[in-house]
């Protein structure tokens, strides 16, 4: 039997704004003074106090993301490689290039360009080789029942791989080129704004700006796990490997234990039939339309549609709750200098920096907090008993699936290693969906960079005003 979309709650009046209002209320003053971006898919956030260092890596991975300038984003699913650190590096590289044109002689510029181009090509090649090694190691380890975190076995395996030798030779060339680049750039500039960019670039490139994170849960590294601490990771080779990921440091202020176990910010809210939401995400973001996301998506066997529609049309209220709703503050100060976004060279070179800081720019909005919910719960209250067998339909082997407030339910799609079993209860007039102890990333709190657009307006407005004034009859 074909699984097709069934229209539920079409007369209820449930909108994206109802969910947005609940989240904004939970964020309090934070939500009132900045932008809240909702994720179209509330992905499970795999963090646990039993494997804290892997968990830190996960937080850093989701914190180091560019923010699309839209109120609702599919970014985590559609473009997981859109890293904030990558775009920021491209931005300061462009800014540094403008300064070097002003400060350095042509021969030095040509040498820097030569070595930078060579390193970019080498890095692309190394990335491909490392990805291949990473995937091949997982296949080998699983097929031989070797723990993926067995570093001794991994090293023996790597020693026999041709890609390992090629990576070593490429990285040796890259390190030599980078030393030559830094030697050509190291100097003091009289203009403080020029020196600011040079210092920011050096800060980003410094080994102190990044560290290594386990690619797997800490406990999979066997006896090596006992040695894990910040010094251990700092001493690892400054590169990616099949065992450890090398990333810019993104620090989160709450502890892993607080995020994964504490009932902080828990809430229970009711959305009544045909009620009005307290806030509008499109108004807050000053955009038109629905934000590109609906609060309910339901698929089931076509033969069940009529029974499901009849059940849901009697819904009188919906209770939405969670054991915890927290905003995890992000600290990227190890490599990030936000003051650069007000640099005097940006507005005069608008075409160069439009893609970073313009209306659709990748750095126009910056994440300040990750918003996570744990123990999400939905209760549908009806005028009659719920008749359809939702418990079977939403079981791991069931056929129905739904997406409610970005969370996937049923159809086997929401059950994996990092997702605890969800439960469905039918209690007379109540249908209760519980997300168990899952931690979900439901959105970001973001701040807007206005310096560039303000600078462009300040630079161009007098001439534009004069042009239009002159054309008046």
C-alpha cells in the first residue's frame, strides 16, 4: 500500500508562529534582543556525559556553521560543509589581499600568491586522500571487528596505505610553503587598521586557534580514553586523521552534564484551536511569507487517511512541552575577531565583500547560541477517543511517519544509535507523543552584522540623493 501525505489539523489553525512563540518565550530577554532562527529539521544532538570530548566536538561542529539570512533554515541538512570558519577565513584573506597590495612590493606579492595557490591545491588533494582513508579505515575496522578507536591498530593499518605517504609528503610541502608565506608577511604596518587585519589573520592561522576532537565516542578508544584531557588533544599532530578531527576551537559555556541531564528551562504550553500566536517569525525577521516551513507533516497508508483525518479534526487543544530548553552560548574568541566587520576598507570595496556581508551574505548573521530542547513532548487533546492505532503505525517497524515542529516520528526513520526510542500513547481522549531523552537542536540565536551595509549606505547615499534630486522637475 502506497504511503502518501494525509492532511491533518487543516482546520485547527496551527502555524509555525505558535512554535516560534513558545521558543521565543523560553529564551526570554535573549530572544527579545536578537534573531531566533528555527531549523526545519530538529536534528538529534548526540552529546552525553559518558563521552564528553566527542560531545564537545559535536557542539563545535554545529556551532561552526554559517547562518542563512532566513528565519527557517534547512542548512544542517542541505549544506553541512558551509562552515563559519571557512567563510571567515575567505573573508579575512580577501581583506588581507587588499592591504598587501597597498603595503608590499610586486615581487613579494607574486611570491605570496605562488605559495598560497600551491597550498590551496595541496590542501584540496589532502582532503580527498584523508576522506578516503577515513572511510576505508571504518570498513576495515568493522570487517575485522577492530574497535575504530584502537589507535595502535590504526597506526599499523595507516603505515601500509599509499595514501598515508602521499599525505605526509604533501603536508611537508604545505608546512614549508606556509613558513615562507609568514616570513614574507611578518612586518609592522604604520596604519592600525592594516595591522588589525594582519594580526587577525595570524590569530586564525595560529595552532592555538584549533584543537583535535575524537571522531568517535570516547569509550571506543579503549584504554587510550583514560589519557584524554585538553593537553592530550593539544599535543596531537596539527592535522585531520582517521581518529581525530582538527577544527577551529568553538567553546560552549554550559557543561555537558548540564546540557544532557539538567531540567533547565523546561516548559509546558498549550495551543488552543484557532488561537493566535503571540509572535510572528516573519515580522521579527522583516520578511514576507510563511518562513518556508509548516509545523505538521503526516504520511500514512492511503487506506488509513480517512480514519486519521476524522481523529484529528476533533482536536481541541495541543500541549507542547520539554524537560529542558537551553541556549548554549558559543565562544569563538580563539580565532574570531568580530571587529573586522567594521573595517574601513569594506564599503569602498563593496563588490568584493558583498557575498560575505551583503543582504544574502554568509557572514551577515552570526550564531551566538545554539538552542536545544531535551525530552520534547506533544499531547493532542480530542473531544473523543483516538481510534486509529498510532502506536503501531509509529513503531520502529510501522508504516506511518510524521514531522511535528521539525521532529521526525515513526516510520523507522527516527530510530538510530543517537536517537532514543520515542513513545506513543493513546489514553482515551489524549494522544501523547514523547521524544524520550533526546536532545534536539531546534535553532540558533543570531546577531546581525550591520557595519558593512551601514558603511555602504553612508558612502553611496549622498551621491544617490544628489542624482535623484537633480532629476526632479
